[in-house]
C-alpha cells in the first residue's frame, strides 16, 4: 500500500512511480471495500440499489445509486421533477422541498458520482429526507455523462445548473454544493467558475466535496479514460487542484469542506488532502474531514440517515 504520510508537497507525485496495475487499483474504489468480500460487496450494493465499481475497461461506475431513496423521496416529498435548466438533452434537475413552502430557503445541490460516465439524478436522492425535514430544499442535478458528453461540457452544464437555481430562487438563504466522487470534482470546478457570462452571481455559502478527484492527470492513464478520452491538456484544464490557489472566493465566508472515507484508497486520500492544503494556500475557508469506518460507497449511502456524521456536518454548516 502506498505511504501517504508525506503527501501535500508538489515535488512528491507518488502515483507517477506506480505500475499501471497499481494505478488502476488505486482508482478503482470497489477494490478497497473492507467490510465484505468483493463478490458479497457487489451483491449487497445491488440489494440496496447500488452496483459497485467494476473496473473492467470503461465499465466502472456507481449505478442505481440507492434507487429506493429516490422512489421514497418522490412519493413523499413535495417536488418539481425533470425541470430543465438548459436546452440540451438531459439538462434537468429534480427539486425537493420542505413541508413549509417558501422561496427563502437554503438550497442544497447534489452532483452524483460514477466516474463521469454513469449514474443519474434519478438514482441519487440520498439526502432528501434528512435535509428537507430540517427546512432545506434539495436539488439533484443531471449532466451529460461520457462517452456522449465531454468533461468540458459537464463542467459547463453544472455551472449553468447553479446559475439556474440562483435565477429561479433569487431570495434563497444560501446555495450549498455537494458532489460525490466525480461529482465532487464537478462541484470543485464551481470554485473557479466565471459567473459574469451567466448574468448572475450565485449566493454560494458552502461546498461539500466527498471522496473526490481534483487532479485528473492520473485518470488519463487508467481504464476510466476509455470512455472519457481525456488528453493531458483536457485533464490539466479541468483540474481544480492546479488552479484553485490562485482563484478568489466570491464570498470569503463561503466554507469548503473536503471529506474522504477511512476506507477510500490511498490515492483518494492523497487527492483530498492535497486539495485541502491547496485551498488553505489560497484564501478559502477550508476544512478537512476523514470519516471513520466508511468506504467510498457508504460515505454517500449514509446520507439517507439523519444522525449520520456527514449529514449532521452539512446541517450544522447550513444553519451555523
């Protein structure tokens, strides 16, 4: 296992010393599940609406992310489903509301994972119940995944989805962005967004970046890139790790929480810790959390629970 005790220094790029096999292993989260054997883990994920990450060629993504949570949310919460935020195919959001209607609400936007090539908003409503129960509107965002969609286009879509929510609900009490895995990357790219061309400055008050990838260069050399087709230039252009220290926060009080699971791979740990350190080098109000006893999948699955550590951190950040 790679030693990550010295991460955080630009001169140390441990992944470049890895064999192709080890690099593949590091960026395949299902191989780091410790609570179950691999086959049993995948079977369990399927039972609760999750298909684990199988890293064979381009087939490597979280699919059917806790479908029962979405079904339950749609059946029991006031919602606006499949609302278009753009003209493109799949450019839609689902909006779930608290019982007491008001446009002066905090809005929590969630961007799903799946290595930018699977997953959907229709399977990602994990946190709807615990957050709406406390007065938070939840917006689950769809974006055009690979191979049909390019990473540049996904970043543009996510940017437009945030601008859309601000324009539709201008009296919001704050917009909070949360992404898991690939979705954490897309959320992090919003730290760099140029809002002037969108005609609105969103009231961004917090970011929750969960088990993310922030430097995309290693991905270029894994099987994930079969679908993504990233060039080195594409990866560098879309790596917030390389740019965020020079970016200026629109609101210096906006909090950025970088979160990783105890059983995420060492490379996921390194990516999160280095991104946190880079945020600290800039003028961002950043914090870092390693969540005990969870893997890459549990960390987001557990957002269905109101007493979950991350659920509580999110609520405390919103209502501080």
